[in-house]
C-alpha cells in the first residue's frame, strides 16, 4: 500500500438524488438555488428521466426520476445535506435571496461557523441543502490538529442586505460553485470513523463526542461529515428516495489506484470499471471515486 490518506487535492463531485417529482425538483435547483440545467436525459415516451444541474462545466446535483420509490423513514441513515460552496459572499447572497424569495418555507437556519458562513434549507422532497461561503484558510484556527468551528448567530436578512446588488444579481449565475462537502446521517460514529478515516483515507478535522465526525483531505475544514442526531442505531439503507450517490474526486489515476488497493486490502467489495471505483459505506450509502486526470 502506497499511502493511507487521500491526496491533498481531493474534492467532492456531484451528488445524485433519487426524486419522485423530477420537474418540481429541477425547478427548485435551477430557479431557486440558481444552478444551470446542464443536461437532461430522456427515457421512453420522451419523458425526462435525469437532470444534471451545476455551474459552468461543473455538475453539482444530479436528479434521477424514481417515482416507484418511497421516502425513507426519518430515523434512517442517508443524506443530512448537500453543501454547495460559492466563491464570494455576493454569489452566496444571490442564491440565498432567490431560495428565500421563491421557497420561503424551505429555510431551516443559518450560522457563522468561523470557517464559513452557511444557510440551510430543505428541498421540496426533504433533502437537506446547505449554501455557504468559506473564509480564507489563513483565517481558520487549528488546535491540536482540529479546526475550530462554532455555530454563531447569522442574520440572513442582514446578509442579503449587505451583499445583494444589481451587479451581483447579473453576474452570480455565471460564477463558479461546486459541492464543498457532503454531510451524512449514520448509525454510529465509531463505524463512520473506521470506514471514512481508517479505510477510505480522510483525516479527522473535528469531533462532537459520539454524535458527529468531520473529515477532510488536504487540511480543508471538512469534505464529509457524519452525525447520529436523527439516525442513532440506524442499519443499512433500503432503496428509497433521497441520496443515490456521493462522488469523491482524487487528482490522479495513481491516487485512484492506491485507494482501490487500500479498500480491497480491507475486504471492501468494489466495482471498478477502470475510471471509477464504487463501494458502499456501512449504511449502504453508495460512494464513487473518480480521477480528475
């Protein structure tokens, strides 16, 4: 085995959601979150089956039509939220203003986390969404290898008032955004640590006792998080609406090969087509890793 940790330039790719109402969910992420509909696939009878939304050439959310599935129970493992990071506070404010104006009942909260400013929503089918902006890394504080994060009050109306402008409204949709991190609901933190840190190769950046774990590559505050706030004791997921796939992107083919070797070393069943390696975490959340090379 060449290395036990993920490469520093590792990042997150698009999150796939299985949805019952493809048109309605496409409208939410396109018109409210202000992502661009990059592509739409059509199935039999000319009906859309899949929407890919993002910014520029970067997919962020992939919606797969699965009307035959039911919603998962509120205590089951799965997605806590998909977190979309914007380059500037102005870009974030435009998305915040757009969602709050068009879907005000989906807003669930906001916080200054010291490393970032974040606003939280629940999309029309109950999937968590975080929209955020990062402070510069030079402003982050670390202590004993852990990044200092908090949950401080952040007024969304004041944030909009201070940052939304005519110029921001005109330019925001053309500016970059991406999946910054993915937060999962899991059954227990020790199993999450064993899988995501000891096997997959992320490094721990913050912990909240037995309830939550934050992990990253390359000193980011977190690329993934796992908590038991709603799902303590949850077992493996069944097929349901909601999270379909989490994507992780590593820099090179060598990084992908090292990860594949490591997962097989631990006896984790993998699917490898030469470009993408897929596997399940302990709760049957599907993870796919690709190389950007």
